[in-house]
């Protein structure tokens, strides 16, 4: 699994409520089980006109936001279906962090398993970051640091966030559940040895 520690990057404001997974990656493009090939379809119905040309009004079609690695969003980002292709599409496009006041629960956990840190901040703090980014016309970078659990705005304001300890550890170390279990093999073996002595009939 891909690890994440810190990113300082262009941040794209997309302040719409309830951006669901079908907007992130439409059903039309869900095929197969491979995690590749979804980035080009990210936000397809927003990014492209009906004739397939880029929509010039969409934020990710405008420089410097077309190089964004941080996404600023409004409430309930990633709600809807449980499709893991939503974080796959975001990661393949280049996003390493999404900052929003709240997330769809399954999407939130899937981000951690796919190299993206979902950061929950109060709406007032998200709006402040958006205002600073827009005032700089995208030149002001945003830093997301999973080790210190902080977000730094373009003007230097620092906002703390909380990450669930197990998910944070997995993302920092780039470990999925299987790798994390194997990292505790010694503890598992010690338990099995003691348990075998206590309950020999079970083995």
C-alpha cells in the first residue's frame, strides 16, 4: 500500500455539498477490478462538455488547479455508493489529500487504504483556506501533514485534525490490514504458544 506523510501543493476549491461517488467516478466507467484507468474519468460529467471537450468552467481544467494534489470540499464529500474506484480515480489523477467538514463513511476509510488522507476540519476553517487559496489565485500552497496531524493554510494558519490511530499508522507506514497483521507475527506466535499450553485440546 502507498504511504503518505506530508504534502505541500496546489489546492483546488470545490465547495459543493454532497459530492457523491457517482460524481467522482460515474457508473458509466466502472468496469473490471483493476485500480488503473479511472483518473482520466474523474468528475467526468463536470470536467467535460457533452461533445467530450474540457469544460473551461470546471476548476480542474483551469491552471494552476489542474496540478492540484489537495482538494478542498464541502460537507458530506464521497457520500453515496461504496465504490472504491472513487479514491482510485482521485489518487490516479494526483490527489494526496481531501479536506472537508465531513465525508461518506466508506469513502473515508477507502481513502486511507489508497494513499489519500481525508482531513476533517470545521467548515469555517475550510472556508478560510479556500479564501486564501482563491485570493492567491491558486498560487498559495496548502500543506497537509499526517505525522503532526495539521493543515497549514497559504498564509500560515495551522489547523489541527484528528486521524483514527490505526488508519493513520497504516497510511504512514504504507501497510494494509494483512501487512499490519504480519508485522505482529511475534505477538501472534507468543499468544498461540501460551494458548496451546492452556487449551491443548483446541490444537
